[in-house]
């Protein structure tokens, strides 16, 4: 697998209009949230922290860039998998639908190298999408609202993080999110190897994520057995970056499980693509 093949795959990715839907969606949605926070953000945070006023005296700049960024990321991170699947679910099936998959057989490289180049191109797209989310949410929020401390509300605790203690937490959260989104990218790529159109892999990816998420939220003893094996259970571990103290063991465990899912999905994709009849 050479850099030239990856470069060609990236050209294919960014030559399709659907590849820019994610960037446009993030730009529009985050901009609207930033505008809403700028216009009426204090009332929003007062509503959230209202029950705490009887027990705590909250002073200072509640509407800090760190706080706004955290709210935005929490709101959007669950929708990002759809934007990733829109592109990665099309990497193989899109070529099958267009008929260009037959040209892959004429290339003097193995099918495994071709698939791995598409896999790397999908990860690069995922990374760029996540970087853009970071710029629009965290970077823009710091520019508009300025630095400051942030409050993290948990179900059983309240965490107050000082401004100088937030940067590494955001970088860690984005790094973990990249791994979790890579699972989605690999899964949709795997499904793409089984389909001849893009709609199936994209819809199937989101259906599985929704199903696993529902199973993970239901407090049923039967589901408690399978929850640790669902990749969606570990996709939200980025939030642990804002714990005090940070549970590194739990984060590490989730990262290992998600990487195992990536290896599994990629292995199935390679096997299927090598068996796929692309000449028919």
C-alpha cells in the first residue's frame, strides 16, 4: 500500500459532494448554537445550575468558552457517526453502483492494498471532520466567550475544572472520539463490501448504532451481559476525560475494546473484498 494509492482514494472521497455535507452541517449547527449562547447563554446555564444555587455559591464567568464548547460537543458527538458513515459507507459500494469497481481489477496491486488504502482514506476524512468540529466548537468558543473555568454536571457529582486544567482534557477527549469514530468508519466500510449501493451500508450502520445505544441504555439484566461487548458502550468514554480524577483504567479498557472492533471489522472487510466478484 503506497502513498500514491491513498492520495488517489482521497481525491475520490473529496470529489463527491456528499463528503462536504459533514463539514457544512457542523459549520451551520455549531454557528447557530454559538449565536444562541451569545444571545441567551446566561439564562441557559442559570436554568441548568438553578438547583445548585441553594447549596453552592457559583461566581465568575459561567459562560466561558470551555463550558460552551463542552455543551456543543456533548450535543453533536452522537450525530457525527452519521456524517462519517455517509462517506465511508460509500467507499466500496459506491464504486460497485457506478461500475468503476471493475477498474480496480486492472491495477497492479492486491485487493488487500486497495481496501487498506480506502480504509486509511476513510480515517483521514474522519480525522479532518473531527478537527473541524474542534475548531468550530472549542476554538471558536474560546474566541467568542474567552477562557474560563467549566462545570461538569454528573448524575452523582459536580465537577469544577479550572481553565488551565481543561486543554489537555479536550485534546484527550478528541483523541478518544477519533478512535470511536474510527470504529464507525471501519464498520460502515465493512458493510460497504457486502453491498452494491451506498444506501444499505449507511442506513445499516446507523440502525446498528441506534439499536446498540438503546440496548446500552435499558436497565435490563439480560442486556447487562452484552453491554460490555457493544462498541457503542465505549464510544462515550471520551466524557471520562473530564472526570476528577480521570479513570485511566476505564479509558484504556474501552480503547482496547474499540481497537479490537476495528481489527475485527477490517479483517472481515478484507476477506469479503478479496472474495467479491468485481468483474460481474
